[in-house]
C-alpha cells in the first residue's frame, strides 16, 4: 500500500517512527535523558506533551500535575517555572523546557500534544523562538487548542486531527460517507488503533486517509505483532514506548 506524503517537511521520510516521550526503560519519560536515548538509538522523531506554567513557560511533560512522574506535587498551570524546575522526574531528572527539547537537537522532529489551554501561548512562543516550524507537528485532543496554537505561529507547522475530527472521520469511513471534510484542516491523524481490546482502525480507514492525502500515525504500540499488523495495514507512522523494538521491526522491513 502506498503511504501518504503531505506537503510539509515534517513528513519527508518514508515512515515516521516516533519515540513516545523519548525512550526510557527506567521511568524517566519526557526527560532530556529519554530524548537523548531516542536520538542515540537513531530516532529522528519523538513525541512529547506540552504544558504552560503559571508564568507562561512551556514544559515537556505528559501530566497536568507533577505528582505522578516527579518528586514534587501540584498543577503545572498553577506553579511558576521557578518551582517546576526544581522537580525531578523519577527523583533524578529535571522537567525539561520545551524550548530545550526543540533547541538541543536541531534536526529532531518533535510531535507536540498541546494538553491544556495554559500551554497554547507558551508552546507557540517556544516554536517561534527556536524556529522549529519545519520539524514540529502540533497535535491536541482539542481541535480548538491546536488551532489556537497554530494561529499564533508565523509559519506553517504539521498538524494532526483532534478527537472530534478523528471521530467524524472514523464514522464516515464505517458508513461509507465522505471523509475528507473531517480532515480538511490537518495533515493527518494520530490515533489509537483500538479502544480497550476492540480494534477500531481498519485498512479501509487507512486507504481513505491516503486518498485524501493524509497520514495515519498510530499510538501507543509496544507489541511486535501489533506493529507488524499495522504496517501491513499501511499506516504511515507508529508511536511506541519500545523504541528499541520498533526499530528492529522497521529494519527488518527496510523502513528504518
């Protein structure tokens, strides 16, 4: 199956292998060490989530609070950067500035999920200051958050559908209806391939997305058999915590 290649530099590779929150087997997700580990493994794409502190600083962190992954506590949006920067992921690694993730590896492509309204302005400003437009994909469960972020940028970035857009695409695909309108504002879909134990992504969906010139990236896939099945279905990218395993699978297929 021919894979889609939207007209943006972010997509100028045959297949997008995304290291989910970097690569760490030690619980240090979304740390600079995890991102460096992904780069050392040969990854040119990483995925991260973005939040804004109370004083407007963009950080690379999945959760809205510091509680789960760090030795500190509190909602990031209610704390100043001076407090957040003292937190340690796994008791070891500092919470990184998004600007540092974008600036440390000038060739690295970064998928950024805008997780909350507080992140809109700080994330846009971090992209602007680093000039990372050609190697950033802005995503969000909320289409409104994505649009607000992208609307603050001076140059286009890659974009991915929000939950409501993806839902319209999926329903349209299942019912045999037109699907392009659901994706007209984005370059593609970044979606789970199943809900619970029920697979929802079909080869028909992939084909319809490709017919519309959109890519399909799937998260979060950590099993070899599932990776193989999705590659057989023609997806354009896989997001994985097991970056090492994903590389093995792609190397075997000549897609690395």
